[in-house]
C-alpha cells in the first residue's frame, strides 16, 4: 500500500531513534501505521502492547508473526501466575462498604483507604509510607493480598508485576521494538512496566485528546515522556470535513490544540450504519425502552448483561429480593432505599446513583428490556447464519463513549447526557472561556478535562454525519462561541447562588422552627416556664 509522508517519516524514525512519540488524532490510521512498522521490520522481534482485550483480539489477526500482541494486564497476569505462588483465579472489585467491614473503619475512612490503595497500585512508589488509619489500612490491603488473606484486584497484580520487574526479580524477553498503544490512558505503573521492559526501540502512540480514564489513575504519557522525536498522524481517513470541523473547534477552543485534523474523504451521504453514543448506561437503557416502543431494532455494543446488571440488582434490593443479588453483594448490607441513596451520595458512586434512578423509573420493565436486548445482541453475533446483517441500515448500535473507542459508524447520534461545557468551566472555577483558555495548563482536575475528551471521542466515531442531541453542539455551531458560553457560565453561577440562598433560607427557617418547638416544650399549659 502507499504510505503517507507522515507514515514514511515514522518508518524512518524507527531506524534512527530509541524513543519515539506519535500523536495520532482520531481516524488517522494509528493501527495501520503500527502494522506497517511490524511489516517493514519483519526480521525484528516486536511486542505490541494493546490497551484492552478488544483491541488486542482485533490486532492479533492483523499483525505479522514477528509481533507478540498482548495487553499489559495480560503480560502481568501470565508472569505472576508463572513466577509466583499467588492465586489469581478470583479477582475482586472492592467497594467502600467491603473495606469498612474488613478493617472495622468508617465509610469515610474506607473511601480514603480505597483511594490510597488504588493510587498506590497505579503509581511506581515502592511503599505506602504515611501512618494514619487510611494509609495503614491500604497497606494492610496490599499485604493481605500478598499472603492470600484478601482476594487480589487487577490493580494489585499489575503493581506487583511492576515491583518484581523493576527490581529484576522476574525474567523477561528481549525485544527489538516495543510499541505502547493508547499511551494517553497509561497510568504510572503501566508506564513503569513499559520502561522496565527490555527493548532497543520504544514507540509511544496515542491521542492526548482521547484520554478518558483519569478516574482509573491514567496519566498522559504523551505529555510526560521525554522522547528523541515527536511525530504526528493528523490526516483522518475516517470522517469528512463537516465532522473534522466540530472536532477541530472543540480541540481549539477548549483544549488549546494548535495542530488541525485534516481529511481526505470526499462527501458521501450514503448511510448504512448508525451508532448512538451516550455518557451513561442509564441513557442507554432509556434509549432501549424507546426503540422497543417504536418496534425498531437495536444492538448494544457491550453485552446487555453488563449494562443492566447493577440496575437489576438494585431493583432486587428495592423489592426486598436480596437473595437474588449475586454480583453486587454490597447491596445486601443496606437496610433501606434512603440508606443506599445516602451511601451512593456519600461515596460519589455515580453508576449506583444512576442505577437507582433507572430501577425506580422502569421497575420490572427492565427485565423485559434486557431480554429483548440480549436477543438482538445474540442475533447480531450470529448474523452470518440468520440474515440479521441484511437489516444493518435499520439497526441502531448503542454504546457509551468508553466502549466506543476504536469503533465507527456512518451516522452517529450524540446523546444529551454529556456534561455541559459551561458547567465544566464553572467546576474549574473559571468565570469566562478566556480565563479557562489562559489558565488551562495550570488547572489540576484531569477528570474534568476527560469530559471534553469524551465528547471528542463521541463525535469522531462518525464518518459522514452527526445527529446532534447534545446541547454542547450549540457552542460548537455558534459564530460567537465565547459570548454564548460566557453568558451560560453567568447563568449557571447565578443558579448555584440561588440554590445556596434557598438552602440558607430553609436552614434558617428550620432553625427558627426548632427554637419555637423547643420553646413550646418548655411552656406549661398554664403559661409558666417549666424547669429543665
């Protein structure tokens, strides 16, 4: 195949540099370029580290035999099983209530413990040094997993592999070239593993604007790693100029990007595939309800059981059927809906809050929704034999943004449950777009930046057209974006102040009522003051 000038520059760089950074925007042929490297240097022993199993499975059939395709977790899992006595048969995702019970500490302390433990597993430090109760509990968690007293987590065995690798206590292969994909979502420990692996040439590739896993401790390796040379893939093969316009405006106005995405696709209005991308699973379930009511086919990209599981088990909880709760056992420890809602609010468990809302709204209907979703899902998997593929133009493919990475459709509907850009700027503490642009480099909250990235990922899954349900398109389509968003920021801040004022008035009223009640209890029926 013919290579682009950008791809050719990358192929030549492999010969002359030890550490290469590739900034690859959406749809610019990142995987194709990595495959070109493997094919060009076919006598070299190459390791390609994929971000997740889906990408790994797809890449396994694309790369030549000189390339080992693995995920970092897969690499760590195999090594720990082979070189240690640890059992990784059962892996657990602990919640605050589990840690609270295990170590007999409060919810707040358990939340702190989990955050410290997860942060330790995601960084390259050798120990948890502080001596307060949260740090000591987090250290006990790690130590208990080492001796088999607690079930391990995915984060634990990845960190343990890094510690063994960095201290050279575990054997490894020598590679000529090691390629790290989706480097923008690499956390410190994954980056530490990558750097500790033995390879003559290392290539970091990704798109910093597609970083959407900060909540898992990911760090933008593309910004942090010092490389010999930085190259770009900025010509998109996926979408047309109309899609590129929205992507470029988003990146320019809200991410301070100076390099523009270019396109080579001609305008083509033929639509044969349709995607629907939401921010949350709750929005997917609502859309499934609508598709069923309209008698229109749909297919979830992710297994419907994963989409519905928490919501269904919350339904069991609400209807006193705790015996049916299997995966989310923590639900059994709550005595009432109010207690569960308070817990979800206290620990900021957004998925749990959403599941509670959906379970209450649809009640037992969610079982019917799931049943139909599974039938469509299975029919699509078996489409080669049942003729379902012929209905592709009718089908709406449903996914959240986190699951949509690497996928594309002719037409994409961007749902209306994404965070409003103006509200994000308010959360950053910025009064204007100009202030946000000027101070962006110093703003610390990467998880808020991820919200912009999620929207970028969503719109760049489209090849030909966008159906714009999100209010954020008003900003991207406006000829006076800064004026529009600054007015929206002002309105948002006014609403916040109004809410605070109402709460203050209510609190004052309650206080006065309490005083009045207290006074009435002290007054006898004859009007004299009672002794207390």
